[in-house]
């Protein structure tokens, strides 16, 4: 295969970051040529909606992230079911898996993440083993469901618990295996884990903590699994939800710096001029810690792509809004957390932790404050309606010590702030177009 053409802008990947980039680019440059390389045959869809589709709450059409004619209207050449395999950065060219080549002026890597499969023999050969990541997984799980009675979910993190909830609602017998001693261990603190564990057990999901699969039984299909502690569980469907690793292989041999994710600056540019990255494959600036971090979140991917698009088109914009934030709900427990997550009895130097747990209402609030009274992180469980204001106070490094008790009011809002501060925040938001 020969050269498929030169484009002003080339995007590798077809998810939130790619859409953000196209919308950012086209707002600045109406005429530059744009091409996009997509591994999958499907139109751009939202991975975050996989549980809602499998749970029967939305149709397949509702999974699509933009209308069907989005690329045509944006005048983007889409090359589907092809994979980029090598970047020749010296000559600004990308090679595809069929040997064809695409030239570019500016390049965005929006390759996302790939599900992690632990090294358990026999996991990869069976027809009824899926991750919870792609449309291919969705369609495969959907095909299997009518014959499934007992499902095993490997991983008690966000992905695993979303899968467990959906499968339970479909009437299956669900078993969740977690290697750590509690669910959601890297994401939330012990109290929140305890609340979630209680909700799952009340719903009838079986939990196995400090445990994982020792052996998979069955040749073409998993029929049962034996756990590390010797127990055996029947298994008609196995979901692997232990995590996602940034897809960084395209960066190899290019001079692009990789530190878990592809390292980018605040303009989303890598160490190689003209090459940008965003989303799950990138390591982006975290405004709470001031350091680079992999933030595998849908809004961060879209925003990072949009900012990359502006910069690729010559308009400098900086990505400074990103931080680790999760909005989750498991069996009617709503959770929002953002920023630093402090766990265990030890509070790190220079930080103060305040928290309140109400057993009757099953609500919990926790704030991590700096010595200057700035919110560095928070967890809200149960009552989450006003999470936006806490994120705003955190982002603007507001000293909250003067109204610290009010943070625990379930209806805490802008009205609870001192008037001068209230007007400053609201005025900034009106200018930013947030309100």
C-alpha cells in the first residue's frame, strides 16, 4: 500500500478526545484537512454508557456520542478498522497496519486505554470471557446473557462494580472477586468502601475480598473458577474489570516521553513538536497536585482533546482544570469524590481531614484541607447534589475555614458563602459561561 495522502491534522483514535479535538480545531480552522484513524467499525460511542445499554436503560443509538453525520459535517476523512502501528516523526508520517501511510502537519494521539488481563492461565482462550470496555464486549456479553445464570466479576473497582450491578439487575447470580481487603481501594476511603460493600451484600451480590482466581476450568468456555482460598464458583460468564492501562506503544521510538501515560504539557503537546496526546493514553496536568497524572475520565478526555485542537490550529489554550474526579453510583448509593484521597489512620503532613458519617441516612462527607484552608480533596456519599460548588472552591483555592461547619449542611450552596466570596465565584462563573 502506498501513501494515502497528506493531512493538515491527523487524529489516531475515535472517542471523546477525538471529538473534542475536531470541535476545537473546526472552531478555529474551517478549511484545514482532517483525517481520523479508527480501529473499530462503529461510529463514535460513549464507553461510559455501556452499563446503561446492557441494563436496558438506553437503546444502542443513545450510546453514540455524536450524530451519525458528525464527521461529514466537520469534513473529516474517517479511516475505519485500521490501526496505526508506527510514527515516523522526522518526516511527519504515520504507518497503518496494512502498510499504507498518512502524512500530517499536526498529530493527536487519542489511543485510549486497554483492559488489563491478569496472568491467569486459560483466561484468554474462552468464548465467555469479556472486559467491560468496548462495543465488541457489549455485543459479546449481550449474546451470552440469555444462557447465563452465574457470573463472576474479577475486580472490585469502578469498572467491576458497574458490571456487577448491571448483571445483578439482569437477574444473575453475581460473584465479585477483589484482591485488596476492600472494594474501590485506590479510589475512596475505608468508610466509603464499607458503605458500598454493605449495599452490594444487601442486594444479594456475593463478595470475596483478599481473593482472586487461582484456576479457570473449561476448555472453550469457562465453566467454573477455583479461588486462591480453594473455594469453587460455577461460572457461565466472566468479566475482567481489574483496570485499564494507557496505550502508549505508538510513542516508542519517537522521542515522546512516557511516564505511565504519554507525557504532555499544559497545551497537550508531547516532547516531540507537532505531536499531541489526550485522554486515557496521556499523562496530564492535575491542578490539585500540580503534577502530571493519568486521569482516565471521559470529561478530561474531551476537554484535553478540545484544548489540543485549539493548540494544533494555532490558538494557545492551557489545560488546567483536570483532577481525579469520579461520580459513581452502585445499588442506589451515590458517590462523588475529587482530588486527593486520604486513607488509613495516618493523615499526611500539612493536611487536615474533617468528616461526618450519618448511619441513619447512610450519608458521609469528608474534606481534605491544606494548612491554608484550601480543599485538596473530598468525598460525598449519599447527598451529592451540590458537588459542583466544592469542586469550584477547590479549583479556585478558596480558604473555607470561615464557614467550615457549613460544608456538612446537606443543602450547602452559594448562599452559605460570605457575600464578597459568593459574588466573586458567581461573577467568575458567569464570565466563564458556567452558570
